[in-house]
C-alpha cells in the first residue's frame, strides 16, 4: 500500500472531562483522497474511559467534525468498563456513513491497544470498518464531494494515525 500521509508516534487529544461539555476535538491528517483506488485510515487506541473515532471527512472543522462533516467513521466506546458506563464490561463500536449506522461490541485487547481501521473504495462504492483485523462493518456507500482527510477524535491516546492506499 502506498502511503498518502502518516503521523507516526503518539497523538493525544484532550477531550471532555466527565460531566463537562464535549467539544469532540479532531486531529487532521490532510490528504486528497485517491479516486482510482481504495484507501484506509488506521490507528491503535487504548482502553481509557471515553470514545475514540477515526474516519474520513470533507471539511477541516476542529470540533464535532465527524458529526457535522463525516463521510465514514468508526467510533469505539469504552465507558462500559467504568462506573459512569455501569461497570458492564461491555465495549461498543459504532460505524457511521451519512446514510447508515451499524453497531456492535468488541473485546479489548490484552496488549492494551486495539487497532481501528476504516476504508473507503470509490470504485466499488463500499465503506468498511475493522477492529484488530476483524471486519465489523461493510456497507454500500458513495462519498459525497471530495474526501480531504482522515481524522481522529478525542480523549484517548492513539498511536500511528496512518492513511494509505488499499482496503482493510
């Protein structure tokens, strides 16, 4: 897979404090999405309390980016592991396109990191998401406008926010 951009290292965004307003800050790795091949964004995320999302957007908004401009994105929520989420031990994922929302549960990795990935194939009009290499969502989708970057948001560390040509 040919890289279309990389942030290699640790990326930490400070999101909302428990009970405080959630501005849903986003970090952007800008690129012009290829129109002749699929592309994927991936990142490792830790199991701290909160929600983390990665995906593709068509706008440079610093806050609430996916909610207002997202094309396709995957969000994981670990609050079920903590008292604020009922101590259920259940971790959830939600995959969004502009037309579809799918959700399910996933297991936290014993390594302390889960690999999240989202891909979009503009030729076959398919969006997909995976956690730790297991596809959790695969839906027909046609992007609206030009996808201009991959983003990650908020509150937990991510390592190696990476965009590349190719699918999951």
